[in-house]
C-alpha cells in the first residue's frame, strides 16, 4: 500500500473511522454480527477489466470478516485495537512505526505479524496508505553527497562531509530547506556498494547524491527520493544487479511495492513472472528487452563482479563513464524530460545485454531506441535525417510528443526549411488521408509561425479525399493565431464555414476571440459572447479566461471586473487561470488585501495554486513595497510543490536590492544556483553591481563565479576592477 489509492484528509479519515466503528457498535447492539469486507490483494493494477497480464497482481475477490467464525474474531479484535491507536495518532498528529504499535500491547498482539496484518487490513478498508494513518516505516535507507536539509528542526549537512552516510529521514513531510549542488542522483541497490563508493570518496569527485535502501527500499527511502526529485529536478540513475531481483528492486523504486508473485528458487521463473506484468509492457518496454535477453542467454550479472578489475573499478571507472555517456547523449530538452519523468536505467552491464537484444530483435521491436535516436541527436541535419527514417514505422507516426519536440528543436535552431522537409515527408504515408493526423501537421506548422505551409496543407486535404470538418478548420484558425496573422483570423472565420458547410463550435469562437485580442480589438472580442449564445452554444471557461487575461494584464482592470462578474452570472466555473489573471490585475492595481482574499477564496473552492499564482502575489506586495510579505509568499512556492520561475526573481531581486537588503539578495542568488533555477542575466548583474556598491565585493565575486562555473545557466557577469 504505497499511496496508489485515493488519499483522504485527516479530518475526513477520522470521520470515516468514526462512522466505521459506529456501524460495528450498532450491529452489536442489535444482535447482528458485523461484516467487514477486506480485499485479498490490492496492487499496481487496480482495474481487473484492463487489458493486461498481471493475473496474480489483480484483486482476488473479498474476504468477509465476521464474528461467526472463531479465528476471525481475534483478527477483528486486533484490527479494532490497532484502529484505536491509529485514531489517537491522527488526533494528536503523532507518528509511530508498526513496531511501536506492537510494544504498546505486546501481550495482546502476541506477534509483530499480527500488527502488520491489522495495519494492512486498515489500509485496504479505508483505501489509504500507511503514512496517511501516521504509521511510518523504521528508517532503513542511507544518503550521502552534495545535499543538506532539515527534518523537524534537525540539520543534516552532507556537504560538510560528502562521503559520510546519513540516515534517510522517516518523517518526509517535515523535511524542508533542501539545498543541493548535485548534478544527478544515484540510487544503489546494496549497502556494500554504497560503502564501497563512500570508501572510494566517490562523491568528492562526482557531484551527486547517493541513496541506498539496503536492498528492497522501504517507504521512507522511496518517498525521500521522490521529494528530492520534485524539489531539485535532477536526473536519477539506478545501479542494481542485472538479475531478476535487481529488476524487482528497480521496479519498486519506479512503481512502488506490490503483492509479489510467490518466491521460487529459480531466477528463470521470477524473470518469466516479471515479463507478465502489464506496466513493464506498457511503460518500460526496454526493461522487458533486458529481461528477455537475460532469459535467452541464461546468465546474470551482479555488481560485485566488477571488482575482478580492481576494488575501485566501480567508483573510479564504471559509474563515472556511464554517467558521462548518459549526459553527453542527452540534449538539454531531453534532460528536462528525464528530470520530470523519473527515468531510471539499470547500471550493470546494460550495454552488453542491449547489444545482444538489438542483434536478435525484429525491426519493429526496439521502439524506445528509435525514439531515442531522434530525441538524443543534437545536430539539426541529423535530427532531420533520423526523423524521416523513423517515420517509416507506423507506430512512430502516432507519437505526437516526438513530432512536437522535433519541430520545436529545428525551429529553435532557425532551420525552418528542415521543419518543412520533415512535415512534407508525411505526404508519403496514408495518415495524410485522416483528418486528425492532418490537423496535427497544420498545428505544428502554426506553432513555429509557418502559416502559409499550414494553409497549403489545409487546402490540399480535398485532393487526398480527406474531409474538412470543424476539427481541421479549428487547427487552421489556431495556426493563424499562433503565427500572429491576426488580420487573417476574422476573414478565415467568416469565409470558410460557408464554403465548406462547417458549423463553428465554441473552440472556433475562442480562437477568434484570441485573434481579435491579439489584433487589439478587445470590444469586438467581448461582443462575441452574445454571438456564441445566439448560435445556441455556451461560452466556456476558456472563452472567459482569454478575455480576463487580455483585460487584467493590459491595464483594463475595470473591464476585467465586468468580465469576471459576467462569468459568475453565467455560472461558468473559474479555474486556476481565471484566478491567476484576476490576481495579476489586482497586483498591478496594488490591491494586496483583495489579493489575499481572492487567494483564500480559490483555496476554499478546492483549486490548487500554481507558480503563476504566487508570482502574482509577490508582484503585488513588491509593488506596495512590502518586501517581508513578498519574501513570505516566495517561500510558499516550494511548500506548495511548485518550482520558482524567472518571472519571480525579475520582481523580487531588484526590489530587494533597491531596499538595501543585500544579504538577502546574495542568499537568494546562491539558492538560485543551488536549486538550478532560471533567472535573467540582467537581474543577476543588477545584484552584482549592488553588492559591489554596498562594499560586499567578496559576495559579488562569488555570484560571478557561480554564474560562470554552473553547468545549466551560463552567464557572463561583469564586476568592476578594484580601485
């Protein structure tokens, strides 16, 4: 039970516990035996009707606990005893391990397994995880490297001793003030390997964080790793044995723990069992290739075998070379994708197994490697060639993400002729007779400002016997707006529907509204709300959000308030974009009190604030000169699971410097580089100049050095020579 189920708030969970116990009391009072349904298995595969092969990982029906069966009477008794303890933990906001619970009533529980089973039953019964019950794991993991953090007021400064092991914190919710200078996170399977890396001073020569769960990772280790990923946005690499147990541990880090298949003595049976798991087939086909190769060759490979070369071969040669190879082949965008998606790779002799697999596989099987060939290429010319070759595979042409990414990369390199080349290449394939695929091509041209090409594709649809409906019409409108051809949007909207017998929908009108706003015709855009309704359609939240953004961000605050009132009047539900637009409008009007009230309102309405929400709050308080409040709102960004963007620093840093708080500006700049955040070079230069002027030359030189030596944001800051 690792949080795969819906998580309830503490108050809601307490109420459900109360309702459950009350129903049992009522049954007993009326002479009925309570019936408690417990699902026998809960796992990664929650839908038994899904098209997957995890036959042993799906629910296996229910077990009904009742007082009519003597063995179950004791089990119900233990469940209720543990539930009472859980209720106390939740009410008092305290935490305890399963071992702690056992020692509260050792004579009643008799064995630790009794408590373990009761906790599991409660998790299944209330569809939550252990940590929602405030039942925590006993910490088993270790961490070392370029990291420091605080847990419940205690400081953990791994930076002072890079190769000293620290215990992974148990209460992950209380971890805060995470700072790291690492370039990646390395997860190792075994404590022996972890100690080998520590003895070889691995972290001293490699800027990384090393974590081990000492075998199968406990919940705390996995949650701490997830926290580091979310806060630091670093790539994660995993070093495990290339045997079924290594893949099992890798899968545990990636997907969480599961109801495992029965253990056998033979690795072959375990490997065959893992190959049946649907998530490997669906999400990690490259792991399946490794496992299939392992079965075919009948061999396995353990990390310790690398010591045949030398004791330090692992830390001095193997891991650094693997990491360098990975970083070298990743484009900057690929690295961002890797950090966001928690991509793990096996570390043990993976190239050896991959080479064998590639030789044995059919042309259609190595799909991930074909995508990687395109994504990992850096030369625009080779990107074009590899993309065209990859398009020969039908499944590749269905991959929307790789098309979008490739077009963006070529456009960023100003190679628009090659954008045209790869999209014209699609004319060879039958997909161009399908409107959905053609609409994609039209949209792709529009996103990079190539409207003439988009219109050509639209005009040629009839020649390919591809019917033009509102789908492709909307794609053409979007391409026109994205290409900033605002003068054409209105004429296309008026002329084409009649010619092609197309009825515009709400999405069509929304795009027209966006085009009119871009043209500066705000009044005409607002008037379209009535036209939409006259056509029998209903304006949606996107309709109003476009108008809210245009009015509030362009200094038309009163117009924005009218649009907001109209949105409320028509019972159109606001989303976070609606609130963000109004918050920004209030910020520009320096109405901080109303901003705070609106922020409270969105929280009450169950809407989660994002980084743009906090950016608006900061901008508003900075505008009023209330820097303390602005900094307080800045600290809320990460607490709410967001990552600060450069717009935040564009408002905050100049204001801090202007107020003369150079120490705060200096610390904030260090935090930016430690957390690998983005900031404009001009803003950093302003801080450096202010530090020099304020007789803090050493601090200014440190910021200049950080800007020069970091590997993600190259800035050429200047510092005046000493007089």
